[in-house]
């Protein structure tokens, strides 16, 4: 597997990190709410449960949009149609791209 590291704009990295954190917190709040109220059959029919789920859905949608922006604007164009995955290091604003296919990619730096 080949690997390339590229930088990510700081504002995009911060926005992704913020959304990731908020999603994690909302998931934990929902889990705690469910654990603390076992007597409620459909927790998401309550006002609090519905609002938490709605906020979580909005954050997840925004997070997916930001990931698509990163994929389109940060991943080099010559890799766009190849099989790959990537991870963002929030500390360094670096995207590690793992190229999963065995295609010959002339533009790709040699290891």
C-alpha cells in the first residue's frame, strides 16, 4: 500500500475537528439519556430525545459535507478516481492518503 501525506487548510481541519467532537458529545448525551430513562419506550418521541437526534443528524450531515470538501479540494486530482482512504491528523493538519489500488500512477511520488 502506498501512502502520501498532504497538508490540509487549517480552517477546514479545525471545522472537521469541531464537528467530530460535537458528534461524539451528542452521541454520548443520547446514550446517557437512554440509559437514564429506561422507562421511556420511544426515547426519540420525547422533546429532548427528538432535539438531540435532530442536532446529531445536522452535525453528521455537516461533517459529511466537510469530508467531501476535503476529498475534492485536498486530495490531489490525479488520485480522485483511484481506490483510497484517508485520515486527518488534527494536530498537524496533515492528511495521510493510503492508495489501495495497484494502478500505475505516474504522478505519485515513489516510496
